[in-house]
């Protein structure tokens, strides 16, 4: 594996989304990520769309990783894990708090084996507190963070996202935390434990809601696709049945939009000079913008907004993303060869580094594809592997 993280060894003993996605982000930039799966496999292999019985979500989430089956609940598995920890840089886990400790694999024990080890613990509610041992999923974080409370139509119920939003945010936070801990280790030689609760990172992305309530006692209401900070800001239907999203976060852009749609008179209104005041007149502004857009096809609307240097984007599906010229220019979608399914198209690495770029080397491998290879490096020969297989410790 090449990339800026080449030489970093990660043991991933996390399942489903937040912890594993953090591992994916590290693997994309060269870290050697060994995914230690229960002999039954990570449940994500069975989540979502399947082709020929093979999970497509896994193909993305498991990319660039080596799949090794190992049951840590068995003494034999624990012993092998201790050997692997000795030369690892990072362990990512998401068991309920206390589980590793019950196996004799808590951080004090692991740190005794490897003082430089970084242990990233990703759970729904963190390692301490009254909720620590509750089952925790991203959905609960989306509810408890306040995200769902502010999402949806004003007269509708709180709305949850149809994908793993909180998990994805937590994964990026975990990858950042690991890099911060490794940087600290470069300075002082010591590893450390990371306690990341999925309920927390999403709070940061929700902006000033906490401080606004603390200082003003204000709670943000559900506003559908509108914003309390500016208007017009909404999605609008075009004449050919498409949808476009318009944003006017900058005053100059708001003025350009109103000139474009033939309502420059709004610009002279005293309330138009403030985004918050414009938001209070959203009905009028949406009516003007929506009527103009409704008379034109999507392509015509987008071209007109671009010519006017106003902010607009068509509302895409995955099919549109795959054909968009901007995504193509950025290389946002990668084509990845796969022995099981042929060439796959999936999201590429998160960003482009000019000197040490990340890269997708392979898609998520079959369960246990690297078990013999990896465990062989820790003294598990063919005979020992067969015994472990018979005992159910590996698949």
C-alpha cells in the first residue's frame, strides 16, 4: 500500500458503519487495515443492496482492507489478538463498554503489550455515563443531537435521514482523532485511548443551536427546505419535472437572483438588506422565484442562473452523479476492479493530495480472504489454522 499513511498498521474490530468507515478513510491513504471479523462476518455484508448474494455496501466499506476472521470471545482468538497488537499502531473497536475488558483486552492490558498503541473506541454513547451500555446506533444520535427536531416540514414530524449521517460524521471525526493521537505519539512516544461517542460529532455540524439556546433561549423550528438565515432558499420545480436548489447566503447573490427573475423591486425594500429579514418574507420571495423557474426547463434555468452568477444546483440522483461533468473532472467516482463482481463504480477517496494522493486498490474482499496470509505472520501455520477453524475461532 502506498500513500501518506503507509507504514501505519490498523486492527479494525468494529462492525457496521462508524468505526469501519474510519478504517476505510485510513486505508484509502495507505494505512494497512486488517479487519478482524467474527467468523460469521461483519453484519454490513448483509445490509442494503445485494448482487448475486454479495453485499454492495461492503464492497465500498471494506475496500483496501484485509479480511481476517477471528473470534475474540475465544481464548485462542484473544491470544492471537495480543500477538497482533504488539506491532499495531491503531486498534478501532466498537464493542459495548466493558466487552474488551471482560476478555482481558482492556486498554491497560493492550498498552502493556504496546505502549505506543492508539485505541479508538467508537460507541453510541461513549465509555462513561448512564447511557454508556445502551445499544447505540446513528439513528439515535440523529434524534438526540437535535438534528431530527429541526428537519422536516413545519407541520410535519421530526425527520430522520435515509442514510447513516451520524455514523458518517462520527467516522470522519474518528479518523481525525486517530491522526491527532498518532501525531502526539510522534512527539512523546506514547499511545492513548480515544473515547468517541456517535451522539457528539453531529452536534458540531448543527451549528449555533446550543449557544443560541444558551444565550437567547431560542430553539430552531422545522422549516422544510427554507432557512432562518436567508431567502430565497428552497427547492423549486422546473417545467420539465426536475428540481433545482437555490441558495442566497450572500447578499449580492440574493440581489442577482431577484434581478434574474424579474423582481428587482424587492431589492429596494428595507427588509431585503438582511438575510434574516429576507427569511421572514420567504413566502413572497419563493413565489417570485418559483414562478419564474416553473416556466422553464431545468437546463435553461441552470444556464440562466450561471450566467447571472447566482447559486443553483439541480437535485441529483445517483444516476445523475455518475454522468455529471464536474464530478468526472474531479475524479469523484472511481472504477475499481473486483474479482467477484467485475468493475465497480464507487465514491473515490475524500480529497486530493498533490504529492501523496490516496487510492482505492481493491474493493471489499470475501470474508476471510486474508486469514491465512495475515495470521501466518503471527505463527499460525496451516495445521494450527485448521484447528482454529474446527474450533470455530476462524471461518
